[in-house]
C-alpha cells in the first residue's frame, strides 16, 4: 500500500533529473517500508530530453511514475496535476535541484504521516537554519516573505521553500480555492491552510542553492507581486465589499468630498448659476444623450458579431446600461465584469470573449476621445484662444484636482495610441512580437505564460481591428457616440448663457468634454465623479472668459444629466432583463478564474 507520494516538478532538467530521482528513492527507503512510497516526476512541457529520461526511469523502476504534459502548466499546475494522480495519503514535493538537504526528508514526511500535522514546510528563515545564500537572492526573498506576512496575515517566515508535505485530505480541501498555477502557488496554499485552521509545522533546514539565479522582472515583480496583491484583495478586502457596504461607502465618500469642497468653493455662487440656467437646453441635452445609447448597443453588437456571437440590439443596449450603472454604483469598474457575466448567462458568450469585446470597446473609446481632444487642441493652439489668466479664479485645492485629472487624461491618451499600435502590429504580425518583447525583460519560464495572456488579448482585439470594414463601422459608431456626449455638454453650456461665440463654444466644449472623459477612465472614483468636473472646469476657465462658478455649475449639471439617464436606463434594463445588479456583481467576482487555453 502506497502511503507516501513524492512529486518532483521538472522543467528542462535533463542533466539532473536521473540523479535527483535516485537520491530521493534512497532517502525514502532509509526510513519507510518497501512498497510504501512512490516518486512522481511531474514533467511540465519540457523541450529538452527530460521526458525521455523520465519515461526510461519509470519503465525500469515500479516505484517511479512519469506524469507527462505536452503543454506548459506552470510549477503550481504541474504539482496539482501530479498530486491528483498520486496514491499516497501523505503528499510531498521537493525542488529537483535538491537545494534542501535530504537529511531533512524524514522529518518532513513524518511531520504529516505520524505527528499529526496537516502541512509541513522547510524554512530558510527560522532560527537554526543553515543557508548559503547570496544577498542578491536573500534580500528579495526576505522582502517578499515580509510582504506576505504583512498583507496576508501569515504567521510563517518562509513561504517559498520547495520542500513541503501535506495530508491528502487537507490539501485537496484547499485546491479548489488556490488560483495561482505558477510560483505563487506555495504561498497561497500555506496562507489558505492557515485561514482554514490547519496544523502547520515550519522547521529549519539546511539549504544551499545549486545554481545561480537572479531577480526576474516578469516572474518576481509582475508574477509574484500581482498574485500577492490579488490574494490580499480576495482574502482581506473582497469579503468586506458587500453591495450594501460598497454603496454606503460610496455615498459616504461623496458626502465627505462635498463637505470638504465647501471649504474652498463658493457653492452659493455655483448654486446661483445653476438655478439661473435655462431648463430647455438642459432638457435637449438629456434627449441628445439618450440618443447615444442605442448607438452604444449597436456598436457592442458589431463587436460581438466580429467575435462570432449574435444578440439583439435591445438586449445589448440593456447590457451596456446595466454595466455602466454598475460602474457608477460600485468601485474599480465592477460594471465591466457585470456585463461579461450578463452576456455569458443570457447569451452564452464565454468570459474570454466577453472581456475581449470590452477591451475592443475601450480601445475605440480611448482612441476616439483622444483624436477629438487632439484635433481640437491643435485648433485651439493655432488660434491662440487659451487664456491662462482665467485660472487665477480657481481655488488652489480645486485647481490641483483639475491638474490631476489632466495628468490622468494625458496618460490615457498615450495608452490609447499604444493600444492601437499594439493591436495593429499584433493583427498583422506572426504572433511572435509580444513573445520577443517579454523575453527581453525575462528569462524565466513564467514569461511564456504572461506572453500567452497578452497574445490572446491582442489576437481577440485584432480580430476586429484587422477587418477594415468592421474597424470603420465601429469607429464611426464611436465617433457618433462621443459627438452626442459633447453635444450634451454644449447644450448645458448654452443653458448657462456663458456668452461664447458658436465656434469657440464648440471648440472648447469638444476639448473639455474629451479630456474630462479621459480623466475618468481610471477607476479612481465611482463613475469618475470629481475627475470629470475637475478637468472640464479647469479647461473651460483656462480657455475662455467664463467664470469658475458658471463652469463648475455646468460641469455638475452635464455630468448629472448623463449619470441620471445612465442609472434610469440601468434600472429599467435590470427590470426588463430580470437581472439583479447586486447578484451580478457577486457572481462576476469569479470571472477572473478564466483559464488561458
């Protein structure tokens, strides 16, 4: 009967795997009965002779099994696959370089097999360890482990030592919740085990690195860092973000911001300007903005059609309404995930395609707004209409808010053109450009996974971008949508009787609205409230003789009109489509678990 299964994760280990298997078998045989253990070589999509060697070893020794994978699963993925195929009740894994002294193997195994622990792990950081580790490896490791303790509440000192043992039942109870398939897998398993209340033993080991390595940008910074933050969000933040708590906190933040603004904004003057506004142009502005929504639904229908999915205009307009309402109510653009959830549940659009369609939409939005802003900026500069003296009338604190919004909008403009360039190059190239770019900053095997994700995104977006007719059709829809958005703001400015000539009104309006919309792209506040008003006001006051109170009042009314119509359409759509916004937000939290094929 097999009691202990030891997994050796192997990626391109042709020079070491045979010796590693031999030493592992010798060490196990020194303290376990014969036929009570097995060694599984979890060969993970190697491109050297490791598969041949592992198969030969397994063919000559019944205690050894070869677990082959044609595709790269990642370190964590390879371990999980092998553990599910293992027969032992005590599941162990060792790094194939055997950096940890094999004298510790009995202590590791028996901690779980006979001492009653659910998890045991070697440690290079607890008192009593012996480590011959250079500073260039020790310092990043200590930094990561400190961050894991701080952010994830872990009580362990060393999370990444490749020398661990698990009780089979305990590990399998954890695996459904462990999402990382690469280097962070070790840390996530240990953190989730602690949160489940499992008994964990961490003991000192002698550890000597067998090969030189270095901090890798993709693996260590992008990979481990992003997974650390993801796990922190899931375990520490997300459980507290119930729909009720989120809405309440959003309302509280808006109320607090409004109270603080009264310290440096004369709301009396602003309210006076708003009360004097002509209601007829405001009503026309609302009508103009309402007209843009069927265009949004039609554009989304065209995007999904290019990706191979069909749905009615009414349904997709409702889906867009619901997602935009979600972005107003919930932080971090949760509405985008809600739309992916709605089209999946109601029309069978897979999550990857749903997110690809959202990516296409965002690229076209950013590109269109940037082109509008850039075109008008050129005209304004050529005509010399800018009047910086008007900025003297803006309170210093609010001016800083507006300047922040301008900085964000500039970054979004650059991002838009970079995204379009990436799409065009990806659509026309042979798919290797992204991989070569990633390889320039990383030599680790994890970089291949990152490249796969980026290539898939580029390919999905490129499906639309590479079709000239689709590109033109969706581009024309985007131009019409954002033109109506600007028209809405222009009619509001007319309602405030700002006294600008039609030419100046149109030019400044296009520029202010475009930059305001760029400023609110980042999810710094629900619906971009505050960012849009800041950028809009700063530009109108800086480019025209219009005073601060009138410009700020117009910005508030303009954004309010758009948000009221959005929420009204979102509520009507949730009723018509029988969708619970709160449920959709809760369900869409699982969207990120989509695997890359």
